């Protein structure tokens, strides 16, 4: 996988930015990532993006 759980990424098209909270890979080798952020009311918002649409903003720090 190109991105790790906890990485901060940004969608190249919409500029939606958030944290990778899940990923999936299909039998046809399609890779997608669930990116989560919070809105103004601190409610979670999450969207799935194909790998090619995302840019790494900051790597997660794993112990």
C-alpha cells in the first residue's frame, strides 16, 4: 500500500484533506483509502478515494 493508516493525505481534485483510517484492495488490484476529517461541529466526515487521487501531506508516526 502506498499510504499507511494514520497518514494525512489530500485529494488532488477536491483538496479534501484528512487522516487515512482504513484501506482496501480488490481482486483487480484497485487500492482505495478511507479518509476521515471532522466538520465544524466536530462530527466525523469520511470518504473513499482511489490511490491515484491522493497526495501524502504528512506521514503517521508509529511507535
